[in-house]
C-alpha cells in the first residue's frame, strides 16, 4: 500500500531547522518525503490535526493518517531507517 510522507515545518522554528538539516543529509530524501510549511498550508495542518512543528505525517492510500512529532528523534539515522523500511514495502 502506498504511503505518502510529509514533514510539516514553519519558518522561525529552531527544531524545524534541525530536523530539515538531518533529513537533507540523507541521499535522495526527496524521493520519500515532501516538506510543507504549515503557515502556507493551513488546510493541511487542520485536516491532519497538526498541533506543533516539526511534525511527520504519514498518509496511506486510504486517507488514514498517523502523526509523529519530536525533533530529538528525527535524526539522520531515523530518516535512513524509515526510508529503508519504505523500500521494503515496494
């Protein structure tokens, strides 16, 4: 089943800067995830009940979503493991 990943961030958010830097250290990260500025897409934020940033939103093809927040956990190794697990789903 297809899983779309979105990282919701906002300008001026120090934890968001950290998470984006960790993500961007992973080769081909753009293949797996879309970065969304929560201030520029308030409908997305409302739809998936994002209450803070940074926030990772996973949306299945059925529309079912899971939301994960916590910048400390979103390290380079977190992203690598997540993307490797997605590759096994293909």
